[in-house]
């Protein structure tokens, strides 16, 4: 299903967004659309909008800590014209890359429930299906990994989430895995800058074949 900024199919998320909006009048507080190239070679899938990031700005991974390493790395590997994403009108342009989330709305405590992930999968499935040519998909975290498999009607146990793993989903679809670039993961060193860059290094080589 095509993305719908007015979607209210998940009652818990819709109610939460109304509460957040009432306390933060200038926040976006709606389902967050994808951002980047209309014809990407790489589709990056995160978990969900952050409270003071995408939920505020209306752009994935923009305005909070989680986006710092992501956009810095995209710039390093030639996927963007700037090393940071500050707002939805900062002039940032992505090349060959599009960024989206498994769940389009801000969930309480950054934890969507299983039904919400399933409900929102219709949008992720549509996003992936729109790209008829070869596509590399990067899952940031296990929830994104599982949501991508769900969109392809592929059993979870067929491809195990592992940082740095490469999975051949089909003749034209390749899935790479990375730990999510969240504040928790980077501060605890579960994900280092070098680990994150190594995934993009492999993706870049894949794209240049």
C-alpha cells in the first residue's frame, strides 16, 4: 500500500502521537515518509521515528543522535552532499539512497508491538516493490531485518540477523544487516564507527560490481 501520512490504523500509536503533539505543538507527529532518491540502489530501513528526531522534523534519522553516525557515513561513502541532517529544509540531498522505517509512527518507549509492525508492513512492502531493478536493502537492527523478511513473505529463520551479514533474498534483492546506530549501541560500543563503516564499504563494493 502506498504511504499515507494520514494513516491511523494503529490505535495505540495514534493516541500516543496525539498526546505528544498536545505537548509539542511544533512537532511533526504523523507517520514519517521516506527520504532520499526516488530510484535508489540502496534502501536503508530503520526501526521507527525517534521522539525528538524524525517525529519532530518529519525526516528519518533527522534531529537526534541516531542520525549522526548514519549521515556522517553516507557522506563518507559518497551517498550525500552533506555529513549531517538537521532539518527537512537543510538542503541535504541523497544520491542512490533512500531511507525509511519499518514502523512509520513514533512508538511509546521506541518499542512498537508485533501487531503494529505487521500493520505497517503494508507500507514497507509497497516501498520495496516500487523498485523493479536490483536493490540492496540495509536493515538497521533485528526488527527492521524481520520486517523486511515479512515484506518478502520469507520465514524469519531462513536468514538470521547478524551484524555485517549479507543475505541473497532473490535474484534482484540483497539484504545487509547492521546493528542500529542508536545512542545506546554506539555509547556501549556494541556498534563502533568502524563496524558501521565496514558494512557500507561492502555495500559500496556490491554496488560497483
